[in-house]
DNA sequence: AATTGGCACTCAGAACAGGTGAGTGCCAGA
DNA sequence: TCTGGCACTCACCTGTTCTGAGTGCCAATT
């Protein structure tokens, strides 16, 4: 039932409200936007928009504020992603260019993104579930402590401590390493995890020190592989929440908690549904299941050596969606290009 | 000029204010504390305390609030650290007991501490400057990427990527590793750093691929050792700041920023002056140089394999110092014991 | 059928006034 | 040195009024 102009009015309301933080009234709209009709006409349109629950009035005699649904329509139909300014582009390169391992690059990515958008920036580690293990390294630390290092072809390195209660000489160590390597090297993480489980299920063939060590090592490998499955996040800009605090009816506690938890945000990011361009937004109440009913997330997919993951921003529902879409998309593209360059250099 | 009873009054004011968040008046004091004198007498004492700038009145006809100086006197002379309840002790063990590498233990430590105190918990990594390098490991990842892994006797493991533009076979790799190891293994990090610098200053004797690789590797080792010097922090409980937000006149922005920065907090923690028991507090304006003039930090030293570091909590000036002292001290002791156990098992 | 000007109405928020009470400072007497 | 008493201050609560931004609705216009 909402007319075409009605939608333009919705757009105006969203834009002005994001700008001013104030509920926007019919008169303000005719002043700031060239609709060529009177305030009364706008009012009629606004009444319709309110019927459709796209906007709402905080109290009877006040301007209107977009609802969750209103923002949703805005991002789906009304917001064109405008390209970044040259200045912003150079800012991205300034942050991201230069060598560095995966950790480095991702940290710089979130810094750039929080700078660009003024929101909390989040990036998922590329999924390692499909990565393959390329190296297993064992280092004896003394006192029966054995450092187990796993390296994947995507460049992720992780270490863990195993307790083996014995010392090994070079030869034995090499053999233990060989036994463990056979299970993992060159195989996708998921498959490796399965083989490790099978191995653990076997009864101890021989209760030799070497066998005991192998079991201990495999056990921590299993733990580590489990962590590979639930990937991690890198974040920056939590402090910006204090700035936009007034946008949250309640406190920013749930947001800070989610940032510390990571798990929640991880799930949220993973479950977002992307459009054809890999862009996705999750708005207000849509985040209720995660305890973030007053926040929005804008994210984009990026590509790291074939593994897809997401990068995005988290902020108040009242955020500048077009700008954030643009920033997130630009950073995602840059990131993809960087990690692919890395790949070609391999 | 302040009498002995005057100090007791100060103590009462601090305690009640921490309890109630309300400025406390003379009448409230005689009601809640058994001073055996009248409100008028208390008023006289309060006037003296105000002269000494230990307390202040938000406005003329209102109760008093402790000043920074007042809190300082309180923690220095009036607060007895009361031991934790058995329930709290078991809570600590529940969190901390169990195996795990250094990272693990420290993460669990801050979780326990934030749980116990309701404040932001912080722990410094034990200083690695005096640690010795016990292993150097090189792993070729293909594409000229070489993973350099350093392990110290304190259990810290770190990795970094070097780009070497050549592939090596097992023998060459072993020789390169040997050359690098000679510089570092068995030596304190500080000394190793120096030898690395010297090596870099040498003109390339022979421009062989191996020499080039060694230089590239040594370069990233130098970077890594530099990072050893500026140790890191582990934190938890940032979300609790949202709860005690009203205790900060300004916003919690500076706090969140400091938490993200880490460097600031690192310095602050390092510069705190401990008493005989290794306990230290830094209160309100004393933190002004770090931009945290409205916050307090309570910290305790702990011992990890001979390397001293600190563990503490960060919160509003209006915090429960005795409880926090007790919690921080208990956790520090537990931590010391755990890391020493680890040591004896070596 | 869509648009418009006009108008009555609503209601949050500011401005003001009066009352209350918690709290103070001070002083004279115990 | 302590105490009761007393005048005084001032934040805060309450109630009242006023204002203005903004609405909803309707009859007239295009």
C-alpha cells in the first residue's frame, strides 16, 4: 500500500535520523528534501508508513523514527552503496599494505575498518576446516614437556603443550614425529581429526614409552584440531561503543560481553545471509537470539586461499548503512586481493 | 591534625560510600557505626577531614565523598586485607586447577579474577627479557616462506614468517638452523638480541643463498626479540565497566581505549610501587598521566620461574579495595604456586 | 483521486514556585 | 572535649503553567 513517494519519505527519515539522532517530523522533511509537496502530504505518507510498521513515533506528538523493519527496507531497496572517497581508499592501503603474516594482516584490517566506520570492526579467520596440515613439528622442552606445533597451508600456526613423562633422543623423536605426521600431513583438517579419533580408539598395541608419548601428543592434536573447527575472530574499536552509547536503550553491556565472548558474534556472523555481492546486514531484532536486539551488523565475504570468511562492523541500529557497506566491501576486496597475492607468491 | 577517631570516621565514610554509592552524612555514620559519640562530634571530625582534603562535599548541604587522597589514606593505613571466604578459595581452584600452557593459565587467571572482583582483570606476561631461548625451529612452508619459531625456557612460544626466496633441502636447512641457533640458544633474550644486531651489522661475507636466508631469518628474529621486551597483557571483564558506568563522571571511553591499547596499561602496571607484600594500588588522579584519572588499579606481584610480573584489577575509584586486595593477592599466590609446580615438574 | 491549507489537539520538556528534609556550621553550655 | 540546639543551605521532589513541535483530520482545491 505504500506508494513510491512513501518509500522516498522512508529513505529521508532514515537518513535524517542517522544524521541528527532526533525523531524527524514532516516539516523537517519538506525543508531538507525537495519533495515538491506540502508537509500535510508527507504526513499522509508517514501515516501509511506507520501502518506498515516501518516507522514509529516515540510519543504522540513527536517526529518518527525508523523501526527495525524500516531499516530493513531501507538497506534492501533504498540504499545504494556509494563508492569510497579517494582519501578513504588511500587510508585503506596505508593500513593494509606491507608484508606480514595472516595474524598481522587481520589485525591491520580491523584497525582500518574501525577507523573508516567508527564502529566495532570484526573479521573472521578464514575457515581452517578445509585447510590441510602441511607440517607437524615436535620440540622437547625438558621435564617431559613436549611442544606440538601444527602448520596449515593457509599459514596458520598453532602450538600446544603435551606432557609425555619421558625424554627422547633425536632418532626416537623423529620416529614419533613420523608416526604423528603420517596421520595428518597433506590431509584436510577435518579428515585428520577423524583419523586421530580412530587412532585414539585403538587399544594400545604396545605399552612402550614411545607409544605412550604418541597417544599423549595425539590427544593434544585432537584438542587443537577441535579449535580449528571453531574459528576465531579478530576485533577492534570496542571503545567506540562508549561514544554511541546513547543509541542503546539499555546499556552497552550485552555488546561488550558479546565482544569478549566471541562465540556469540562468531555464530551471528556465520548465520547472516548474504546477497549476490556477498554483502549482508543483520538489523536490530534480527539479532535478538544473540542478545543483541539493539545492534546491527554489516558484513561482507572475503576470500583467503579459497576459504571464505567474513569481515564486518558492529554498531547501533542507527548506523550509516551505505557508508558501512561501502567500507566493508572495499576492505573485503582489498583483503581478498592481498591474500591472493600472497598465494601467487607462494 | 586529624585525630585517631577522625581516621575511623574516614574509614566509615569510605566503606559506606562504596556500599551505597551515596554521599554519607554525619547522621548515617552514627547510625551504621558504633562510635559512641553524637552526630555533632562526627561533624567536627568531618570538618577536619575536609580541611585535609581527604573528603569533599559534592554540594554544600550534602554528605561527603572520599577524595583521591582519602582513598589513598584508606588503603595505606585503614584497610586490612581480609582473607577470602572458603567459597571464594574453591572458586579460584575451580578456575585455575588443571593442566595447560602459560597462555591457558593466564587466561583462566583473569577469568577467575574478574569473576571474583567484578572488575576488569589484567595480568602481565612474565617478563621474557631475562628468559633464555631454548629452541629455534625452522619450517619451510613453500613459496620461499619460512616459519621461524622461538621457544623460551619460560614456556613462551612465538612464531614469525620470513621470506627467503629459496628452497633448502634437509641438510642446508639443518645448517641454517645451526647457524641461527648458535646465536641464541641457551642465552638470555637480551644477550641474544645483541648478538643478532652484531651479526646484522657484519658485511655479507659470502652472498650465497644460505647467507641471504640467514640474514632474512635473523631479521625477523630481531623483530620478535624486540616484542619480547615489550611484554603483553591478558585481560577479561571489560564488560563490567558498563555496569559501573555511573561511577565515571566522563564516559568509560578512556578505559575501553586503554584496554584496547594495552601499552598504556602495561606502563601503568609496571610503574606502580608495591609495598612489602608485593601489593600496590594506584588511585584516581595518580593515573592521570595515563588518561585514567577516574579509575583505580589494584595489583599484586607474582612469580613465574623467577620472572616477576603483576596481576591486578582495574575499576572505578569507588571500588572495594580490601576485597580486591585479597582477591588479587590470593590469585597471585595461586599463580605463583602453579607456575612453580610447573617448574619443579621440569 | 491526490493534494493542500487550516485547525484543534496532544504531549514532552522547559521554566517557575513552594515545600521538604538531609545535611551542614557554629556556638554556648556541660 | 563533647554535646544539644539552632539557623541556614540547597538538592530534590512535586505541582503548575506555558510553549512549541508535531500530529490527525477535514473540507476545499486541483
